């Protein structure tokens, strides 16, 4: 599929070189010059485009997550139109169909004005000239200074910014049954040995415990931070260079940890085939001691749903034990089609992307939705109303999670109150989680991704089950990686970093 993205985008560019992908692309064409006078002209042009940008009459926006129609998206669109005077055409596309529909849009020259991409595909679209370079507009607008620099750095492709994150990315933290710790008279673990002791005692001394620790699969560093201890089965930057994490020496320790814990029954025996929904169901049933999952709202949801079945249950978000690393996910970013002229790109940026992060009415609209439909005023706070499709649940967000906004809310009477479970897990994330960088473009990496992922998952699973020693698994992996020519992928990634 990813190889097809590149080929379809290249075809679209070739078919309409000047009007589409190969056009001026905002300031991208001129910003690479080394001539000082040309560089000055480029800055002046970027400032001119931003300052003189006219509000668009109509805007086409594609999105694959956020508020569904049954929860009031039509009312939201009407409110956006009323506040901005822009006729917004919104197309909410199912996640499973989104990438394919974008591919076809480029091939048929029907690309939306603005749409979202994840961190994994951002580099591919940028390399093909399919999305506009927003670097100068981000700086000219002042948005760059409002956002954590580490987030911009993680999203930068070849020194340029091609997308604005809709919200700060989520990170996985490990949730632990605090009431089980209390029953056993145990302290919160801070080292790997203490963590393993906790899991062992959960297994042996808590009768209702069927899985001390559960996870959806065994390949993800993010989902099993305690066992990987900073290793990763994916590409990773080491001393400024991209390397194959699966081939690094620290993977031997991770593989041994996984094998020891899995064969001892400390990790859910169904983990290899688990889905996230099956893990959640186990947790809600009250039979799991540890579950690494998203921080923030999920801290509240995991607690409340568990307490429906186990009223006395207590849950804590565990600070990472020594050696473990909590990782943010790759953020979803809002991009603008390079098929638009420089003036149009500036217009969409200023009156749509910047509006959703304005700290005032625009940001409130994108975060909390429509007053009277999704929320009502309660003093200086926003009080969420029941969700239209699920009246038993309160409405949480329209398109941006309020407590994950990339820029501060300056409106002083639109605060959102958070539960303790949410704030506790967010505090752990904020204090400990690290960003992951967007992968540089590599045709070889794109071509082998599917086979390489399958190889990694297969070897890790066989090692965990005791069918291979960690050393045997590592040797087999390196042989497979050589066959797939991972070295070429790394060479291309480092050349394009």
C-alpha cells in the first residue's frame, strides 16, 4: 500500500506538473537558495502572502477521526460557517478507507484543500511535493512560538514544516491496580526487579487475576515499555543516525525479558493475538493487574469502566520504572494541498489552521463543539452536555481534545474541568514521555515495510514462547534484514534526514 502511495502521487505530479504537485508549492521552491538577496525576497514574499491573505469563500476539508455526524457534525459545520463566513465542505472518511481515497484523489485531480496525515505518511507526501511547505507561514503567524519546539522538531522533514499538529500526541502509560498492591502490602515498583515481583505476586496471590499484565501484541516498545527497557523493534535515531532498532544489542535484553515473563505466565498468554479491545475487556472485567494504555481521558475511562464491575477497585498511572521509556505516538497533522496557489495556501492556513489554534472562539469550537449542542456555560467553565448518540456519556471533544491543545487557550471563561484520573495520568505523561521523530523518506523502507513488520513480529513471538533463544532470534532477524536490504533503507533515510 505504501509503495502505491508513492507511485500514485508521482503519477499525479507528472500528469499536472505545474498545476499540482510540481507547482510553486508556497515558498518551497525559493527557500532553498543560498543567495542572501533571494533569501530576503523569499521572507518578504512569505510575509506578503500571509498579511494579504483573503478569506476563502469555500473550503474542502477531509478528516478521518473526530466528531461523527450522529454526534452533531452538521450543527458544527453550520456554526463554523456562521462564525467565519466560509462555506465548509467536510468529508469524514472511515479510517480504513482514508489512505486509499487520498491516493485516488491525487490520481484523479480531486484533492481536498486541507486534510490530515499521520506522522508515518507525512514524509512520503512531502517528498512527492504533494503538500505545501508551511514553514514560513508557521513562523510568520507566530504559531511556531506557541507550540513546544520538541513537537516541531519531531515533525520536521528535511528542515521544513509541512503540517501543523491538530493536538499534542498521546502517550501510553502503564495503569496498575493500586487496590491489589494494597492487598499485598506492596509499594509502587520503581525498578525492573520490583516490577517483576509485583507481577509474580499478582499471579500467585490474587485469586481473580488471570493476567498480571496484558498488551495487544509483543512487538511494540510503546505498549510494553517495562520489558523493552528503552530498546525498540523499529527504526530509531542513535547519535543522530537512523539505525535498525531490532538489530541493536539492547534488543537481546528486551527479548530475554519478554521470554522470561511470558513463559512464567506474567504476560497475558493471549497477548500475541490480542487486540486493544480484547485487552480493554479483560481490564474492565477486573482480571488484569497492569495494562499500558493511553494517558489522559483513558485514565478516567479505564477506572470508571473497571469500577462498574469492581466497585472498590483503585487505579494509578505508574511512573516509568528505571530503564523504561514512555513514548508519544506520531501526531496527526493538518496539511494543505500543493495544488493550491501560494495565495490560496496562505488563505487556508490563516483562516482555517490558524483559526483552530487561535486561543479563542475558533479553538473553543474545534475543541468543545457548539454551545447548546455540545456544551453550556457554567460560570467560567465549559460544562459538557450529554453526547447526542450516547446520552449516558458526556461530550468530550469535537476535533481537538481540550487538554491536549498545542497552543494555550486565552479565553478565560472557557475552562474545562478534568477528573483526578485524567490529570494524574497526564502528569505522568508530561513528566516522562518522549517524542518520536517522523521517519525520513526512503523508497526501500516503504517497499519492505510489510515484510519487515511480519518478520519482526514472528521472531519476537517465537522468542517469547521459548521456541528460539534471544541469540537465535537475533541471528535469524539479521539474516532476514540483510535479505530485505534494510541497509539500503537506512542509507536512504540518513541521506534524507
